[in-house]
C-alpha cells in the first residue's frame, strides 16, 4: 500500500532506488515511445499530401487517424492487462514490431485501403508503448518521483511530435512520400535492438510479488477492481477532457485549418504546430514539478487548462481570419493540454495497488484517445456537410469538453475521499509493520 502523503513526497517501504541505471533503462523505454509518437503524428504533417495521393475527401482523410486512434483506444485495457501479466519488455518488443511494420506499409501502400490497414497496424503497436513506459518508471523509480517521471515520458512523446513537424515534413517535400516514410521506419529497428539488448523490467531485488492469473476470471477481476476505484474513473475523465483539443490539432486538422481557413503558408503553419510542441515540453516540466511538491494541485491545474483552452478556442473561432497574435496564444495554450492529460495518471496511480497499475493506466489512457477519435470524426463530417466551415466543425470541441467537465466535477469528491482513506490505512499498516 502507498504511504504517500498529500504532497506526494513520502517514501514507500522497498521503493526502487532510482539512480543512473534506472535512468538508462527507463531511457530505452522512453526512446521506444519517442519513435512511436513520430510514427503516430507523421500523418499530421502529411494530411494534405495524403488527400492528393489517395484522392480522398475530408471524411475519408479523417478515417486514417480515426482508425489509428480507434485501435489505440481499444487496445488500452488489453495492453494494461498484458503489461501486468507479461512485463514491460515483452509488450514493448511486440509494439515496436507492429508500429514499424505499419509505418513501412504506409510508405509503400498503393491504395487507400492498404494505407488504412497500415495505419491500423501502426496504432496497434503504438498502443503498447506508453502504458509500458509508465509501468517501467514505477518499477525503477521511487513513488514520489511518479508525477515527474510521467511528465518526462510525455515530454519525450512531444519531442517525437517535434521531429514529425520539423524533420518528416521536410523529408516529405524533399525526397517524396515513399522515401520519407520508409526512411523513418529505420528508427523502429534501432530502438528494437536497444530494447532487446539492454532493457530489464525491474532492478535486482525489486521483483514484483507473484500474482495468480486465472484466465478470463483474472481479466474480469482486474478490470472491475480498477474501475470501481473513483480515482481511476476520475483519471480517465481528466485525460478525456484535457488531451483531445491539442491531439486533434496536431494529429490531423491543425495544418488544414491554418492553411485553408486562416490563409497561412505551410511554412508558417508548420511553425505554429512546432510552437504547440515546444509549449507542451515547457509546461510538462512545470506541471510535473508542481504536482510532485503539491499533490492537491492536480485538479486545479486540470480544470484551469480546460477553461483556458475553451476560452482561447472560442476567441479564435469568433474571427473569420484570426490575428496572428491570437493564433500564437492558441498554440501556446494547446501546448498545455498534453501535460494536463498526464495528471489523469496521478489520480489513477495512488488509487490502485502495484499489480493493477497497468490495467488502471490503460483505462485512464483510453479517455483522451476516445475523445480525440470522436472529435476527429465529427470535424471531418461537419467539414464535408458545411462546405469546409472550420468554425462550425471545430465547435465540436466544446461539446466533449462539457461532457468531460461534468464527469470530473461529479467524481472529484468521491475520489479525494477514497484517496484519503487509502493514505490513512497505509500509515496504520506501516506503523504496525514489525521492525
């Protein structure tokens, strides 16, 4: 049981020591996630090229990302169960094989159908990375480092997004579609080699206690026990409500919106997308440090991010052509969405024991990707239905924010009460442990 204080700084008996070796091993896992995000977001800078290459409209174009996120979201709970049962290394290895095959297949796809299948395969592999990295961090670092470790993992993901906007975009217009996507798949091979040679699930002397697995009954127990915890559900809705505005913008619709609706050049639009990534990286460091020192700041940070995002989004859509300063503010604010979504794991983590961390993380991580998938689809359909009116199409964001905010407010007190009960119980348990 956790002995974390309200500030999240108390040590756990038998906590992993951390240190340089932990950083090195965890860094290998993070490098896998870094490459997965490069592959995931590469379509975001190739959306207009993909529409020309496969001769598809906005709805069909959005299907690429929708399928990818549908597979990703649908895999979260199964992946969480696999991580709890098989460990990090095996799941990450399978993930690398799948997302590299998907990226390579996308490079050589001659038709829309084959390209769609390749993105689905990529989404399946991508789904296995982040939860595995979270589990790896919890096995190698002390619990009090959890918020910072999680934010740093998210930071690595945004660095991968930065590579997409700066490198993949230039390769695409320099060497062409096939060479750009096939060349990038080499990164998957490199991280696979590192993973097989050097990654270990846990430090010596910190092996997890054996836990019985009994097929379908075990699966049902894991999912049911995780879902019963208000902290897990609150974490899922925090992730749902905070992540998707930036995800939708970066993954597909940001570049078309900035170029077609705002009249910017591709180069300027690319710079603004890069600004989102840079803002994300900076805010991630700040949020991680705040939450590691002041655990009670989790919910205020999440709610303030949702409110600010909605306000700036509404201000931007109020213009036919928004002024550049407002577009810059929008991109800076969208950069806070990723770090805010990571706060969801800080609600789920203390609500579940170590043997359920993967499952609980899978449920939490599913939230933002379900919201992103829904919004990607809604924006594509509304663009086709309204003759590409981005103001109407992007208003779908407010509907999902309202839904998520309602659920967060409904669950917040129950989750806080349950977390306090767990903290008191763990302190009593620690006091009664014989010396």
